[in-house]
C-alpha cells in the first residue's frame, strides 16, 4: 500500500475524530435512510393489499349474484354514486370546455349515464369469466375486415376508446378465431394490479404493459401475425395537437407510425352496449388508410367522435382529455346529447 494512500486514510480518520465522528454519522444516516425506505416499502405493500382487500369486500355481492343481476346492480350503483362524487365535476368541466353542456340538468343526466356505464364495465371485469362464457351477448359486425387484414401476415392494430366495453372487442375477436392482446397501463397499487391482470387476461392474450418492454413484445406479436388492441382516447402530453370533438387535443401518433412502418392495418373497433344493458354490438370497421401518422390519427379521432355522438353516456368522460387544449375547431358533429341509456 503506497504512502499517499496511508496519508489520505489518516487524514480521513483524523477528520472524523475532529468532526465529532462525521464518518460514523454519515454511515448512521445511510443506514437510517435504508431502514426508513424499507419500512415505507413494507408499509406501501401492506397498504396496497389492505386497500385491495377492502375493495374486494365491498364488491363481494357482485360475485354472489347471477351475472345479469350483478351487472345491472353495479350499473345502478354507479348511476347513483358518480353524480355525488367529486369526479362529477370532471364531466361538467369537459362539457363546459366543449361548450356542449346543455344546462345543469343535461349534465347531471349524462353524469348518471357515465356512472351507469362505468359500474357495468366494473362488474363485467369482476365477472369476466361469466362475460367470456356468454358469446351470445356479442353481436359482431365487420368480422371479415379483421380476418382479411390478418391474412397478409403482418398482424393488426385494433384501435378503440374507453367506450361501451372495449373487452367485448377482444372477446368478439376470440369468437372469430383471433386471440386479441391488449396494451395495458398497470395500476399503481401492485395488489390491485395482480387481481386486475388475471381478469384482463381472460379476454385475450398477451397482456402487455405500456413502455419500452411492452413495445418490443408488441412488435414481436405483430410480426407473428397477431392482433393487439390499443385504447387511444386519452391525452398524451407530448402528442400532436389534433382535432377531437371540436377542440384540439394532444393525441398519440406513435401507434399509427408503427402501423405504417410495419405494414400492419389500423382497424377501428367499438363495443357499444345495447339498450338491454348486457349485450353489445361489436363493430370492426375498415382499416384506416392515410399517408402520414397525423392524418391516420385525425381519422381515428373522427371515428371516436362518431361513436360518442351515438351514445355520449357510454364514453368515459372522466379523463382530462383536453388539458392544455387548443383553440376550438370547426366541423365537429358531436352534440353530447343525453339520449342514450
């Protein structure tokens, strides 16, 4: 060991002695920080499982009821509770931003419909096994569009929105002999996420996380001729400013760019709930043909608008879709009436 190294160590020890054991203090601080981090991790995990256990206890009746009654009961609960929750303000804010609220009564009616739709979707996730076992609930239109698109062997990217029940699309694909995967953003609660993953996988696989790893898996899945569902109606902060329901909204274009690069068709599909509240019209629309990703996503947004115009209460109005929204855009046909049930 060199003399210079010994001198440095001596100075360090001397400094620790003169400074009131600063070296030991740093070590204690580091140990305490690690211990606190461990406690926080354990507390977070315990909190996650306790929260999930409470949630499962609250929804336990939905497991005991017959499937149709469970869906209707959950819809009724959502219809009654959402208008009383702080989330109702998000619906009103979005309607006011679009200039299409139609007055307080119409806003309350739409909020109740959104709550009903959300409650039914929640029950359908909870009872996904029962949902998947009832193919008669799905009335499929345009199935040939999906089959034809897959014949080229380049896979298919199915795009939809948080409208009706998007899992009906994947179950309809299975009925057509096509296993449709999904891109999924995991919940922050790891315990709840573990429960949710099992339910989501019942409708089709693979279930891929958003992010770089999920993107690589999706590319492999498409190259193998598979189909994947992606929901594209949420705001992307650094997305392109494109028209959506009368205003510009930040919109992801990367999916359209990937589809063009891989030669995979971009197929809009929707699972709209029927008046009985249990069954769905699942429609696979013709692939979108566009020269550029922005143009493709303009067309996708236009399809979303058409669906929402048909049944405004079936769209998930709770998103901050127009945060940092731009100027109003002319030409939108969405009226946001409250005619649907």
